[in-house]
C-alpha cells in the first residue's frame, strides 16, 4: 500500500520564467568585492525568482531557507523531448531510470534514491502518485510547463510519504499570461512524432482559459542489436489539458485545471501483434492507460489569508506482460486548507489535509491475509501541519515545521523539520536542512520487475513503514569575474534509513523477495553546479554528483550497493549564440559504473561501464515568432549490451535444458540501465503568438 501524505500550496498565479536579473548595490553598502567592478551592473540568474516548493508559500529564491532549483521551459528546449520524464535528465543529481528493457517504463531518481522516494507534483498537487509513478510520467508533455522547481532532501513535514528523497514540482502555464497561440512540431529519424498545441482565450477581463493538446506517436519497430525485441517501446499517446485562471480583487488566487491522458504502449518481439495479447506464443508487453486529473486552488474572500486546494485523479490500467495480466484501478481525492499569517518577523502557516485513496488490482497485493478474498485499499488519511519561518535578521532565517498524519492502519506518524539560512552578503549563502521522513509502499505499483512475470514476488512479513533521518548542507557562492558572476552551488547530503523496504534479487534468481531491512540503509554524497556566461556569447552550465548509496544487514559489515545508483554522474550544457539569432546547444549526461541486477553465474558484468549521452542542437529564431531547430541525439552512439537475458525464450519453456542452459538462466528484463536508441536525428519547428 502506498500513500501520499503531504501538503503544498498551489500558487499558479506566480509563474516566472528563468531569465537573467540584475543585482545592484548602493555605494554605501557595497561589499569590497563589488567595489572592484567599477560600479558596473552585475548580471546573475534567478536571484529574485519566486519559488513555492520549499516553504509552501511564495518567497524570493534568495531568501528561501530551503535550497530550490528552478528550470524554465526554455532550459529544457535546449534538448527537446516529448515529455518530462526524458527532459528531467538535464538536472544534475536527477536520473530518469528505465526499469524495463522491453516496455521502457521507469521512474525518477533523486540523489540515487529509487523513484518512490521522489514526490512529483503538478501545480503543487499530488497528481503523480502510485500507478502514475511508473506509468504516467511519460504522459506529462513539456508544453504544459512554465517552470520546474526541484528540492533535494527531506520534506515530509510538508509533503508526506514520498518526499524522503526530494520533490519535483511541475508549475504549469498561467492562462492569464500564456501566449495566445503556441505550436511545436518535432520528428526524429526513428519515426518519433510529437505535436504540442496550446491556445488561450479570454472571457471578459478577469477570466482566461488555456487549452493544450499533446500527441505523440512512435510506431516504427527497430531492432538494431538483433535480439528480436524492439529497442524502443512503441507509443500512441494523447494528452489534453485545460486550465482556467481568474483575476480577483487584491490578487486573490483562483484556478482550476483538467487533464486527460490515453496511452497505448507496446514493447516485445518484433513479430508481435494484438492477436498475441495475453498469449504465450509471442512475447509482448502491452499497456493501456486511461487517466483523468482535476486540481485547483481558491483563496477565501476575507481579510485573513486562507487558501483551499483540491485534487482528484482516476487511473485505469489494463496491461499484459507476456501472458501475465496486470489490471488496476486507482482513485485519489485530496483537499487541503491552510492559514498564512504574518506576525512580526514570523511567517506562520497552519493547515489541515484530508486524502482518500481507493486502489485495486489483480495481484496478491490486494488480497486478504489468507489469500481468499479481494480487498481493495480504501485509505482515509488526516494530516495537520504547522510551519514557522522566522526572519531573525537580514542575515539569518530559521524555519521550523511539524506534521502529524493519522490513518487506521499505521496510526500516528510524526514528521518534524528544521531549516536555517545564513547569508552574510549577496555573494554567499549557506543553508542547512534537517528532517525526518516516512514511506508506505505498494510494491505492485512501484516495482515494474514485480509485474513482468519474469520473477515471482514473495513478501516475507507484514511490511512496516520506512523511516529516515536526513541532513542537507547547501552553499551558494557568486564570484565576481569581470562584470559577470561565476555561480557555484554545492551540496552535501546524508540520509539514514531504518525499516528500509528492499527487494532481494540475489537469493533466488526466480524471485523478488521483499522485506524490511534487518539493518540500515545509507544515502550520502555531494553535488556541485557551476554556471557562467562569458563576455562573448557563450554560456556554460556544468554539474557533477558523487553518490554512495548502500545497505548494511545485521551481523554483516559488508556494504550492499544500491542498484542503478552510479557513484559519479553529471550534466553539461553549453550554449553559443550567434548574432543572426542562431543558437548552438551541446547538452548531455554522463554516468559512472552502477550496480545491476545480475543472475547467479551471469556472464554479464555486475557493473555498467562509464557512458555518456550527448546531444547537439542548432536553432534559429525569427521575428515573426517562428523558430526552427534540429540536431542529433546520442551523438556518441551508446547503447547497453545484452539488456535482456534469453530473449529467444521469453516464456522460460527451456529453462531446464541441461545442454543449452546449464546455469538455468531465465528470461529477465531488469538489467537494462540506459535507452537502447542509437544515434538519431531530429527536426522541429515552433511558433509562438504572444
């Protein structure tokens, strides 16, 4: 069972793109480093951007006691992708992990922690949860995005269960300020076709509506590694989004949004067609997804600042993994009301949340303890939270938070939080965050390996909620270089897990055995981001992350490294702008060796090689609003070797053949760690009418 216990404010009227702002000083208050700049205006990025994710209310990024990273839609357009799942790879320390080499479903890892530890929000609402952590991420088109806010580290006092590793908040466009018309059409040499269309219209002076349509189609089959399986899953997907924003007196908030998603996804043997769906003749993984989302915010018409938020999502899943069916349905309703009060130097927020989840599927996860009766999960959860942000003086800000959740199964759950920001001058900022986290698991919606049929799932005992204690230290330095600033953003983090729920892939190669860890888990590491704009039109953004994620079992001093958590990883983004509105972007990610789920006596390496996924794009914009772009993805043509075990026997009909299979290998889809798509070209055109 998996629940999201959280609270976050939807402030859709605050939609700012990532642009350059100016930092200036009065002569009498200039630090010595600024005096050397001959009073020139210093350019820096995002110093006054408004963020909401870290502290539940709008606050200048430079004043937030919680470190928040901001990425605009333009940033992700440097490497155009059809969905957020692929685009988020451009963020240092965030990795979209493919969990299946056949159907290419996956989740998003922050600082090496698996996808279920990442809370993903749309306009601050728990839209992406449970089933959609695996099946819905690729259905969120980039056309919806105004900006994305990323918080790395604990946030359970605000967001609840899944926020043990971090939060990704997708802020959608505001209908009041969105362009009148926006069109983006892209195709690739692998026959991936993507269309984004959005338009807005006004009803009077105070009401605006944004209508967005995304269609993605990829139906051509490729098998470049000759294993008779599709290298990339075929997809036919449509997403329709409609958002209403209302202009009210005193800028009070009011918005409402609806989204519908349909996807038909297939991966499997090249000769598969719909007639083989559910059979054991030709292997295919075919997933139908129907999803409806609704969410909104309303600020009460009164003197006190009281805001109510609400969301609802319905997810219907109809899938076959070979001849193994997975049919599931989920309904989640959520509401939250909070009171925001300014008391001297204290910003006080007090709120309450209520969430009701219905979940049912055809697996053992929803059976009674005796295995005889189907028992869908019906889980009402009540939450209360309080937060005090105290601006002690211009240099010091303190944040204290506490959350209390209660449900009928796990009873009371407590989540405290502490954050401190020290900024002696505009060039240096130190932030320290400490908090506890918890997580309750629904294995069958989180671990794709449990659904493929390639391994049996065994639950050894009643699973207890995971607990964590987390600390995060962040330092930002802005170093004057000429009339520019070199921006450094460094972080160190440490998380201690108890009752960690782990899947044992090693004891029995035909099973995944789940149990609470008899021992503890550690996630620790450090990251560094550097960005600088040269005096000539070159901008460089570099990021590197070091991770050490492992478990230790009672009575055993040896580390068990976390699967799919590379020790080293990083991102790079180089942009050169020519005078004739031509821009060249060179972007990519690199990953060091990561531990992979191998079988006993596996001939494949237990650790992946170092690899680099690079892309280059050339674009030209015109005054008429058109922009043409094109380039190459996966420039260095990297793909994993042997991602599937025994692809010629996917139904394990010849496992016990002593001559041809003396090691009793079974068909396995979990080894893949990177996309199988080789080098390919792309071409697109955008048009924006403001």
